[in-house]
C-alpha cells in the first residue's frame, strides 16, 4: 500500500519529521518497505506563461515560444523583456497559455528512475531551445504525449511540485500488515490511523459519515433495471446512471495523486473510480450505458461462458464465479475486473456507476483460478464494509458531475442485504491494563479510541465501545485491548520480566507417557519414524478405510497429501516394501502421532486421537530361516513389553467377531485380517489396541512380505491405565524348574481363554513365595475340519525359599489340568 503523505495531509495535520513518522508507522501501523521522495524528480520545474508563439522558420511542426518564468530559472539566456526562448513541437501550444517548463540542467521526470536525461540549451533546426515545455508523459504523470500540459491555474515562476503537491513522500507499507483492516487500503483509513498513533483526534469528511438516501423513481423504469440473483455472495450492489458525460483527461491534480501511488490515469470517468477506490478502499466500476442490454444482472457464471476482459484477455468463466451481466452476455467478473465490451472510451456519452460488496472468499478463489490479481481483488479479499457503498457512490457521482458536466438520473439502485449492526463491546479498564501490563486510566483509553472515531463511553470502570461501520475487525474485548495497546504504542509499555515460581512444573502425563514408550520400543530394537499427517486417498483405499470418515484438505500441499489420516498403520505399512527393497531384511518401525476422524468430535470440533503404531516385517527368506510361528507373535512381543513397562495387565481376545461402533475404530481395524488378529483390552474392559496380521487387500496393494504384523495402540488409554507404582522384586536364587503341559481342547476354544484360566489357577495354587511364568509353545490342529486342537505351554517356576522338586511341580500341573477339564473340557495329553 503506497501512502502519499500529501494526500494524507488533506485529512489530518502531520507535523512529525519524515524519519520519526516512518518509524512510528512501522511500530504502530505496519512494516514500512521504503519512503520515496517524489519531489526529487520535479526539482527545478516551474510553471510558465507562453507570451509569444511563432512558427519555426525551418520546421512545419515546431513552434518558437517566448515564455515568462517570473525570473525563477538562473543562468538562462533571456531577451530584453526577460523572456526565455523555448522550441516546442506540441500541436496545442499557443500564446497566453500556461505550461510546465523544464529549464536546462533539469532531469526529465519520466527518465528519473531509469536512465536520467538532463536537459541543456541546444539548437533545434537552427533555433536555440532552452529546455522544453512538458507533456504529461514526460512529467511521468500519464502516458499522454499528444500535447503539452496546460494547467488551469498558476503563476509564472511558481514551483510546479508545490503547486500540484508533488513535493511529496510516498511511504510504501507491506500489504499483509493490513490483511484484517480493509479500511487501511484507502488513504482516508490510513490518515485516520496516523492521527491516532500521533494522538490527534480525527474527523472523517461529512460526506463519508452520513448515510445517503436511495430510491427509485417511476420515470426511470425504462432507463435501467437491476437484478441480484445471489444476495448471499453479493450482500449489496448499488448503481446509478449518469447521462451526457464528456470523456476527457481528468483534473490534473487528480492525475498527479493517482500517478504517485502507481495508478495510470486514463480518462476522467475511470480516474474518478480509481481515485475513490484509493481514497476509501472501496473499488467501483463504470460501464458504458449504451453498450448494455436493458440493465445489469448479478449472477453466477454459466458452463462454457466466456468473457473478454479489459486489456483483451479472454477467460472461460466457472460456475462458481460471480458474474456481472446484462440480459444477453457477461460484462464483468464481479470484484475482479470489468469486461472489454462495455468499456468507457472517448465516444461514451452515458455511464452506469457500480459500487458493490462481494463475498471475499469467493473473490479470492476466483482470482486464484483465473490468475487475476487487481487492485480491486486486493481490497475485496479483505472484506469491505457494505455500509460505505452509498457514501462512495454519492461522492463519486458529484465528482463526475463536476468534471464531465453530466446529469445523474434520479433513481439510485440499491439491492441490499445488510448484516445486523455491531453490538457494543464492553470491556473493563482493569481487563485492558492486566493484559498490557500498564496503568492507563479509563479516560486515557477513551481518548485513544475516540481519536480514531470509535465511539466510547466510560461507566464505572467499564468501557462501552461502539465500532464504526468501517472497523469490521472489532468484535470482542481482546480487540479493544489490542487497539488501545497499538494506539498507545507498544514501545511505551514498561519492560518488566514476568514473575516466575521456582516450584517444579507439573509433569505433562501424556508427554511423559510418549517419552517412556519411545524409550521402551527403542530399547527393544524398534525404529521411530515420522510420517505426514496427510495421506493420499489411494492409501486409505489400499487398506480398506472409508474416505468419507476422513477430513479432506481443500488446498492440499500436493496430490499425495489430500486427507487427514484415520490411523497410523497405513503410513507405516507404506514404508515396509521400500525398506525391504533397500536391503533391510528385518525391522520394526513405530510412530507416535495423532489421528483424526469426522466422528471424533468434542463440542462440535475435531479431536486429536493420540496413537502409537508399530509394524514388524521380515523379508520372506529371512522369515523362513529365522522365525518360527506367525508374525503376529513378533508384534505381540513388542506390545507385551510395552504394556508390561506401564504395569498394564492386558487381555487378548479374537477380533473375528468384533464389530467397532465408532468410525475411528472401524478405520483402525480395517487393515487387519480378523481371523489372525486380536483386540487388546484392560482387565476392566477398556480398549487398548488392535493387533494382528494384515489382510490380502493390504498385502497386495502395499506389496507386504508374508511375515508382517503390527498393532495400533491408544496411547491416551495407556496413560490412564498405567500403574505408576515403582517397585523391585529380586529373582529367586534357587534353580528354576521347567515342565511342559499339552491340553487337547475344542477347536472353538481360544488360546487366550485357556491361557487366562491356567495362569489364574497357577496364581491361586502355586506354593508360597514362588515366581512363575507361563510361555506358549505350540498350537497344533491336524486340519481345519478337525474339531479339536492341542495347545502346549511351558511352566517356568522357582521358589525364594527352596529348590522345588518335580513331584511338587507335577502335582501343581495336575491340579491346574483338572480345573481346565472341568471348565473347558480340556484333556491332558
């Protein structure tokens, strides 16, 4: 945002030195990129009066002029009357006109920033010319080089820069600093803020503060029609017809204001719309009335519809675009750019002025899709207030009448669907001081806010602030805190360190649990990985998860990162094949991270479900030579080690008949082969994990080796269920006795059911002061049609008091086997 200091001074008094002002703007308003001395390129240029104008004796298109500079230029040859001779080739030069003279030694302004061209007295076709009379193009004001500039007023010898307020500085502030402040994309808003940060009261012009009367007259029905088909996207659309306008260059002072902030003057109609945009932050547009069919329709784009824009570019409109159309065709891309078919040109006699308010998110998407980043887009994507449109339209019409001699139609078309007025924001003075660390009085705060026209009352230590219509950013008490702090100046806030207690901080149990889990798994030989929270939809499909449960990222960083993942295991499984291919024959990978699901909500907001997942994999040849049994048991070793560390006594049960109720549970179980998987719960029935081998779909899609298994653990539930009681139990010093036992059971009896029964009986019947362990050996079944299976265990037992005999252990096993027979009809083999 380029800020003309002289333009700001039209609305507020600025007396600070430039350096101090720039510093203050940087501290309290926005980061300053640079301050440009505009007046430097106009140094030495003066207004002159052409006293005589004769044809050049040796050139048909040149004139020899004698100009009166009031004696301003020094070291220039003059005639007896003090006039200076200048040769001019402009067709509009004539005697008794005012002009802009560039004396010898002056740099041509249009070349100032490129390759500076310094004038000198030189002969042109045998006649000496002392400098030149300048066109708007040579002055760097516009592209018009058809003739020299003829100022409407001025005195010979008057400094050109001072006369047209070009003795100016332009302060360039980063646009992103005003992202939440649409009013600061206009000079009026910036002037108000500069007044505020310099602690001066600001009063907006009367035309901006008072709302304007709008309405339709019966006599104008045949002139124009307005229809808004999308009021939710266009909450306000205003238009007014102005007839019998004369299109010509705009007022020269207006041209200078536009050019110094980087806007190219075109003609009086277009310049007025650009001037109003830069003054108020409200873009507007003018259409050639005679090129319209009946009126304007505000609608969405149609499939296959095309639009030729100003500048000649043709675009294919989207159905999501806001389109301005007449009854036959599209004539503009709403909030972005007008169309070439209704452009105002030198033949225009009647115009329609549009001032509207558009949905900023739609404008942003439209601009991104079509690659159009105009001044209008910059402002409409910040959310202009719809309450200023009538004021801007009224002032613009008045300026057009003044500069073009046009006559406005009596009807002012106003399709409005305005939001409710803002409520009063109540905030205690103490609330503000506590957050700023200051001791400002309520009156000080009130004054700071009123300086920028925020209506404020102070009642019993409470500020009642009423945001003006242009402050769309003020909604909650914290906004008022920020406003007071900024206007007061954060640099004035007393620097003091916060008080700190020396008491130890409270341990974050979840972080501690994650830290311990990492240590346990790393010590067990597993490798931690970190993968993206976002995954491709194809990965969800590969493991059988429902994409409808996952949040889809609207503006994904890449096509591979479309969805929030529902579980961690797919991300780990995706890494198995590449690692085996890279030469890693056996490994365990684990990850600790949150997952998300649409059915996992708290107070209507998504909740992060904290998970730990592990995958063990071995290359096929290594698996056959190094491992016996199923891969499931390798994953189970890691899980048992982890749960044991946290003191959790877990219960494993078959997943074959388990049906999760929640979508997040279904997603976690989706990759597993249910017949070769288990559900892990605490003794009191809290779900801890899913563990097992993976189904054919996942193995095929992700090219998994057959010896691959894993688990996914609810780390938050581990934290809740962990037994933190620290303790130490020495190993028995007497020899350990080992004996095997095989039981023949019905094929429907699960291993875990039998294991739990035997283990519980051993705990009840084992001799006093002994320590035992029950280790699985084999599960044997002749065929799937066999109704029975043999399950073998190894009992490891030792006493703290004596050496146990085989007879004692045999009796213990006999007793346990008898219990198994009565409970599960198990026969000892």
